[in-house]
C-alpha cells in the first residue's frame, strides 16, 4: 500500500482503539442508553441529507441498524457502564470474528475450516483466563457477558452486510444510523428515566460533548469512510488483519489514560485471544506456506 493508505489505516486503528477510553469518559456524564441515542443521532444528521441512500432495500438497512448499531452498543455501553474495563472491552469485543464464522456457517452455508476451529479454541481459552484472572469486582461477570453479547450483535450485523453483496459502506453506516436513535431514546426513557435524561443533558460538560462528537464523527464517520476506501483499493487479506491492532491500542490507551492494569494471567489471556484471532485470519495463508515448504523439501 502507498504511504497515504498506511497513514489512513493507522488513523483508523488508533481511532477505534481509543474509542473505548472515550466511551468510558462519556459514560461518566451520560447514561449508556442516552449516549447511544446521541451518538447515532449525530451520525445520521445532518449526513443523511447529503449522502445518497444505499442501493439496498429497507429489509437490509433496518436489520443492519438494529444489530451493528443498536444491539452492539446497547450491550457494549451498558457493559462498560456496569464496570467492564475499557481495555478488556476492546479485546473481548473481538469475539465477533468467531461469532461471524459460526453464523456464516449456520445461515449462509459457509464451511468452518480447521484453522477457524483452532482459533476459536485458543481464543476461548484466553477469554476464560481473562475472567478467571480478574481480581474480585475488577471485571464484573455481567459486564463480561454483555460485552460478549455485543460481539454477537456485531456478528449478526456482519452477516446482514455479507448477504447484501457489494455496497457503499459509508452510505450504509449513515442510513443505518437512522434506525437506532428512536429505540435508544425509548429504552433510555424507560430504564434510565426522564429525570436522569434531563439531569445528564443539563449538566453536560465539554467532556460529554467531546465524547459524543468523537464517537459519532471520528470513530464512526471518519473510521468507516477510511476503512471502506482501504477495502475498495486493496485486497481484504491485506486490510482486514490491520484490525488486530485495535485491541493492543485499546489496552495501552486504557492503561495510560485510565490507569487500568491487568494481572499477569489476564495478559496471558489477552495474548491467547490475539493468537486465536491471528490463526483465524492468517490460518489459510500459513497452511499454504507450510504445504509449499513441504513440497520443496521433497
């Protein structure tokens, strides 16, 4: 890739890695369901008036908005609100890669390869170590489970996107963002209450404002625009593995800005999760290289 595309990729992975620290900051002033409503309201408006609707039926756009936008962030924001650390959230959320493989096999008839199974087993061992190695109260089981459900929601959105064929991702992200604000506001009204909503909006400071701006404009609009351009210019095999850099940036930024620290066994768990992801992504390439090496030695 040319230097400008490497720079674009760096911007994306840093933006997405820092995303979790920003969520934590936003949740310090805004309750999770209201934060989701504000995020996607500013993703959709005013962009929807300037970006053409994707050439897709609403039966694709609506499920996309309900899964990747509403479902994922209802559970992720709530998980982090009840105590899921930012760094670990960035790592555990990557379980979406394995959920996507399983759901593609279940609903799209795709084959689960041996490297997929190996990657899932290794990553599952890592997730177990992360939870088991937590100090009492440091990683609430509810937050851990909700983050996994968020990953499952992301995977559902991936299946919706995969079934839609070749699409303009920016257009889909903006128009898909029309779906979650109303459900988010309704859920906030029911579970967080009008008093909490009013108090949050009345007392919001620059921290909350900047968090909403970052989540809507940087993490969502800028992130997806640049990522979509990279995917359109280069093979997915070169671009997709770069997302493996997001969890390390999430962990490092959480340590630097939020003073989050992992136990040694949790670092081991994190390494296993990353190894599982790498096996899932690079497995076919490594297997082919191994076969070529064997043939040369004969």
